[in-house]
C-alpha cells in the first residue's frame, strides 16, 4: 500500500491518497489536480515531485 499527501507538493492542500501501487496514486492525483487545482495537463516536473513523495502507507 502506498500513500501521498498533496500538501507535500502544494502547500495548504489537505488531500491525501492511498492506493495499492504508485500508478493508483498517480491516477488519483491527476484527477485531483484537474478538479481541485485546475491542472488539466500535469507537467512532468510535478509528476516527479509527486513520485518522490509517495511513501509506504502505515
């Protein structure tokens, strides 16, 4: 199980995500980025930041 907190990349955002794997996290984050942050196309640099902050869920 993996987890990611959006606030680790976007200060002030309280959303957190969990999924079985990194691809599941990235899918959720892409939908959240579009719906809540207005990012239709997530830049590769942002994807790299997200990947770097995905951790094993406790």
